[in-house]
C-alpha cells in the first residue's frame, strides 16, 4: 500500500492518504480502528452516481464491524453546492441520531467532499463528530488539503 503524508500550514494539520486496490472492503475495519470504542453510528454522504458504484460495499464493510449505517444522497454537480444542501445534510445527520463518538464519511469527491468539508469546518466541530473522506480519485484527496 502506498501512503502519502500531507502537512498543511499554518496550523500544522497533517493527514494520511492511503492508496490501495480493494481498500473499500476494509472501510469498516479502518473506521473501527480510528474511532472510539463507543462509536455506534456512521453516516455516509454521497451522490447517486458514486453510491451506486460503491455504496453497498461501503455499507457492508461498516456493518461487518457492527456500525449502524445511514446514508444521504445529494445532487450531483456544482449547482448543488448550496446552503440548502448544507441544511439538508444537517437535517439528515440530526435524524440519523449521531452522537459525539459517531462519524460522518464522504463517499466521493467534488461537491460531496466540499459539502462534508463545510460540515467539518463550520458545523460539526462544536459537536465533536469525527469526519472521514473516502475518495475514488487521488486528485480530490490531495486537492482537498490545498
């Protein structure tokens, strides 16, 4: 497996990017490893195109590690990068019953990643929810940090 380290300044924020064929099958194990032992729920935010390709496998992997999984699909494309979509995502997270020990995963990149980043930067830190991104392309993972 290839690994890249990305360090951002001025906050000295560092994250790891993992690159490996079949990594999605290990999503549940990776989430379990990274989250607290009390984590019970994972909310996936995606769009229909990506979710149709990878959603079932992501859910199966997470459930195999005893997570309760819910998902919300947003529209595809830049026109869905709106406050309304952000509000809908927040409503979904509230209805999913996530607690501080639970997590949100962005399944996809582009607008999905941008929306989850906004949740992560402006809304969710006050609740303490861990965020994760599972991108289908390396360019989105690296570009997100720049």
